[in-house]
C-alpha cells in the first residue's frame, strides 16, 4: 500500500528540468510532496486534493491524475537548492483512520 | 517556521537501557505522528495519535510505545534498547490530514551499541 516513486535517483546540471512520479495501486484521496535535505527534517512543498489539480511553488509544480492514481512533481530550471530527497505521501483510510504513507523517495542531485 | 521540538537530537546508548524520545509542539495540533527513517531511506509510520488519550500503531511494527496525556506532548519510549533500534526517529504534527501539511521536528538520531 506504499506509493511507488520513480526514478529512484536523478542527477542534473543546474538549469535542467526533472519530473518525479508517484503512483499508487489504491485510490488516492490526496497527495503530499515533501523535500528532505541531508541531515534535516522533511519540509512540506504542496498538497493536491483532487483529480486534475495542479499547483505551483516557485519553479516546482505538481499534478494529480486521480484516474491513473498518480501524481507528478515537475522541477523547472533546477537550482542548486533543489537538491535533496523528494517524498510523496498518500493518504490512506485504514480501519477508519487517516494515515499518511510515504513513498521510498527520489534522490535529486543538482550539479553546477 | 514549525514549532515542533524533539529532544535529544542525538543519543548513543548501551543495549538494555530504557530511553524516552521527547516531542512537543506549540501549534495546538490534535494529530501527531512518529516516523522511523534509516539513513537515505523512506519514512515509516510507527505510531500516531489523533488527540489526548488516543494512540495507534502505524504500518511498521515497532517495539516502542507512545503516550498522549497532553495535546502538545507525544513521547516515545523504548523499554530495552537494542542495536536493531538504531535509526532516526522523526516526530510530526498536523491540524488536519487531508488539507493540512505535516510539520516535522528535526529528528532524534538514536544509536544503540
């Protein structure tokens, strides 16, 4: 029931674009995206609540395809500060309780 | 800036010792969570609470226990630490799950010798 992220790792040069995908075998109610830098806590980027929703945060945006049960995170003209591990989290209702379950993460390295 | 605090940040302890990892938040959030994360790996939910006197086990089985006597406080206890417990433990809180972000503490990195 854990969402699956792809790719597992990406290496880019500064200014290049990247796409990180998050897919689930179960119906999605919402998708969270977080970024964690080495040795730090995960930091919230955005939540997508319904199918077709798209959001942006500086040059980072995301889409949510409810039908395909997947979400994608788009990083445009990447900056050095974008380096880190990106996690998607999907909300599950298990035994009547809402839980946020994270994917395995995508490690993004931006080189100058 | 998130108002959620964890102590200790780092702890090195011998096998068999009892340890408590503290987590406090000043945002008045009802929902609180403990995640376990090995270096470079994914986040596994081990405990969660939806309010005072409410605690549930997460998806990853853990020998730790938690309590929620006050809204702002969600400590995690290991009665007898073992080397297999070596990991980073992250505490988080949220106002609401489906429309609210998780605020994470800086983590407690536990090493059991």
